[in-house]
C-alpha cells in the first residue's frame, strides 16, 4: 500500500536519524556519555538523532507538538497533533555495541495514535503502520504470530535496571511465566519488542514503567498487525500507566492471566 505523505515524513526522519546512529555506533568508544540517573545513560548519539528527527518533523509540520525523551515536551500551536519521539531506543545496547536499537516515532491526533515508524538501522528493518491501513516491515504486510499454546511461545519482556522499577515483582512474574513457555527474551529495546510482536517473532511481550516515546509507535504496530494490547488490568491505558502486555489474542490473554496470578 502506498504510504501517505505524513508517513513519508516520519520514514525520512527515522532513516536519517538511523544513518547518524550507525555512524556513531562505529565510534562508540569516542562518544560522550552521561548519566541521567542510575543505569540511565544518554550520549551524543541520542541527542544528535533526536535533533535530526525534531528538525525533519518540525520542517514538515511546524504547528505540531513534540514529546521527546531527551528534549522534553514542546507544546504545538495546533492543539490536535503531537509526536512521540524516542531517538535511540536501546541506549544501553548501543553503548555496549549490541546492535539491537531503533528510532521510534509516533503521531498522536486528538488523543489517538494514528501513525508509527520504528527503524532498526543495523538490520535495515523499517516498521511502519497507519491506523486502519495495516503494519509493514519494509514492504511486507505484518501479521502477529498464530501460535495458541503457551509451551510453543517465545515471550519478550523488559527487566528493571539499577535504580528503576520493582525487581521483586519482575522476578515473581518470571517465576510464573518461565515454566509455562518455550522461552523468555530480554532484548533491551521496548519499541523493537513491540515491533517483533507485530512481526510474529515474539508471541507476546510485557513490561512495566515505560514512557510514551518507548511504546506509542509499537502499540499501533501490534494493533495493525492484528494483535491485542492492554495494561496489566486488561485496560486500554498503556500510555497512562506505562505498563504493557501485547500479543496475539490467545497469547495476550494467557500471559495476562499468568501475570495476574503473579500479582495476586
Ligand atoms: C529503554 C528500553 C528498554 C526498557 C527501558 C527503556 P532507552 O529505553 O526500551 O528496553 O526496558 O525501560 O527505558 O532508554 O534505551 O530509550
Ligand atoms: Ca533512555
Ligand atoms: Ca526507550
Ligand atoms: Ca531513548
């Protein structure tokens, strides 16, 4: 399906940022790295990529607002639209030369996410979605996995790092999920975790404590690939709570059930 003009703007911004990330990835030891908090790093690569995305998006749509991980919130004058931007999702991977990271951009219109781009420049994988128009990996239409039995399923998750989140809860959840499934993966980039659910690589994925820039694009990707997304209460409040569970219909339901049991 031909991309709309707005999706083309987002693709242009993400691929340009991706090229900058790949250049910096080759020189990772020379990057200036600082710590926003314990275990929470930011580098010149994040900032450069964010500036590229911000400038491309603002050039095309000067009145839209922005919610950016590094630059914070810029209110738009149009009041209807805003972008959610994670210039480098997977910073810790990036800084350790692990090639699992991406740029994630979502467009919110009147409170709804309507377009999404996630780009992993190392694998040259471009994930795109528009509300009602499906999700794609490069030119291939995406569909969530069809597995229905927990013992066949590969499940992604995110684990809290030093200074963040509830480590006891994470271990308890793993204790409930691990014995039931084929495998659990912690890949270190929430946007890609969701894109991989959309692509049918992961049957389901869950994580707590995320921000809109981590998940806004990925949530639309999963929905447009025919998947289900909710918070841990089964509600459509992922952007408010920061908690996400995503998967095909049965995977979503069964993993949600396991997580509820873990929290009982
Ligand atoms: C992080 C990644 C990670 C998730 C963290 C996020 P960042 O984003 O998505 O997988 O577990 O909660 O903060 O900082 O690399 O953009
Ligand atoms: Ca970060
Ligand atoms: Ca992120
Ligand atoms: Ca980031």
